[in-house]
């Protein structure tokens, strides 16, 4: 197997990384910094918490943490990752509405299968692991720092940052990235900066259109509550605040008011807490946005979750339920393509805007390399 040789961070530096240090480089500099050897061979890219990571050639096979990075890979015209933490949370159905854009994840396995084994990383033999090493070391108790070091040294480097939530305590000592900062850095990793630039331009145009959609006056901004709602008859919910993570980018861009932020309810990633219908009734948001149902169509969601709430003695008293404002709330992970789809969907849900807000043909052209 012709695996890309890793020239950068060794075990000692990665150990420093896992302690929250920058490893071999200054990760407070421009997130997009990349240098190439004058001979045209090796090149260096930088991202917190790893610092500078050097490759002798562009990685061909890869493993990613989640659907955010998988979506970036699709946008850059890469093959699908060999594995994700949970493959079923990369919702490729978002691409169905964009002719010429699709992803086949049938061969993408889940890293987490009743645990995460080092043997799985060895068997995958990827050229790079696009995931935050601290996520692996802190979110799964079966791994030690030396285990992460071993994979970085013996298989391939880690190169990623947990961007979807800003509430993990173990991430406090190093910087976060916005969606497009991370996207630009990943484009540098795979040496496909021109596709990133094309998407960045498209995103700027998209943001300009949103200015006429999202209200700016406080009184006109809808109060929303985002929850994870397990199953089709949910009675307990994991609350998610509209913070700075990429998982709620569409709601920030649509200028919502966070109903939970006005209470003492904490984000699930920070508290692992839950709320029930009684708590939701006290808060009584204008819109209830339910995660965990992205594999369902809008009609399937309405016929199951919404129908259950309408018949529930407490849920039926919620303003959002009475007014028909209970919707799918989006995934935990979104990338540049899915963000366009989800934000446009959110504009329909909140503001009854039915027109297309982004150029689907242009998205397909960029993915295909027609820049």
C-alpha cells in the first residue's frame, strides 16, 4: 500500500498537543497557512491543536471525525472517507436536491462500534485522520494519550479540530475554527485551495441574500428551542444552545433568539442534562426544532413526532405545537454544502421563504472541478 509518509508531529509533540499545546507550530497564526517545499514535494499545513504537520505528498485515503469534514471532502471533490466516528450521522440525503452532487457512503464504516479499537485504525490504513486527537482521547474512555500517539506515528497523522460545539472543557486551551476557517485549512491539507475559494465566494453571495430574509429587530426575531428528540414519541430532550459551534450556524445566520439562553438550561455537550415537556412549557418557544430526525422527510416527521406532540396532554399546550411550528432541527454536523441546504430549509421553516437562496448548478460545477 502506498501510504503518504508523515513527516511532521512525532509522539512527543502530539503528547503536548493532547495537553492543549500547539505541538510543532504556532497555531494562532492564519488558519490557512501552508508552505510548500521549493522542489514541489513536501508541504506543511497548520491547525490547532496539532500545530504544523508536514506531508511528502497529498493524502489519497482518509478517515474523518464526522459529517462536517466528510461534507468538506465532497465539496473539494475527494473520494468519501473510509470511516467516520458514526457513519449514519453523515446525512447524504441533503445532496438529493442538487443535481450532479451525490455521495456514496456504503463503504464508509463507523469507527465507533461498541467501542473504538486501535486495530480498526490499522486496518483502515488511511493517509490522514481528519479529526481532533483530543476528541478521541476525551470522548472515549478506552483510549489513552499513548494510544493516540501510536496511531499518529504508526499509521498517519491527525489533522482536525472539533468545531461543531464550543462547550467541551477539554477544548478550552486551544482555538476553535469557524466552518469556513476549517474548510480552508482542510483545502490546504488536500491542496485544493481553488475549490475552497470558489465555495467561499458562493457563501458570501449566499450571506448577502440572507440579509433580506432574517429580521434584525429584536421583537421580530423568533424564539427557538433546539433539542435532540429520540424516537417518534419523545418525552425527554437534550437541549442545545445557539452558541458558536458550526452545528448551529444556520440558526445564527437566520438571526434567531435562543429561548434556552434566557434560562439556566445548559447545553447538552456541557451538562449531559435533559429537559421535559413541563420545562419546555415554562420556556414556551415560538419554534421547537428537533434534532435526531434528519433521516426522515418533512412529511414523515410530521406524521410521527409532530402528531405525537399534538396528542400529548402537555406538549399540545406548547405554542410551537399549537401553531404548527415544530420542525426538524438539523444535524450535529454540517459542512459547506449541507449548510447551504439547511439554511435555505430554515428560511422556509421560520420565514416562509420558498425561493432558492443559492445556485445549485454552481455548487455542482465546483464539486466537479469546473471553477
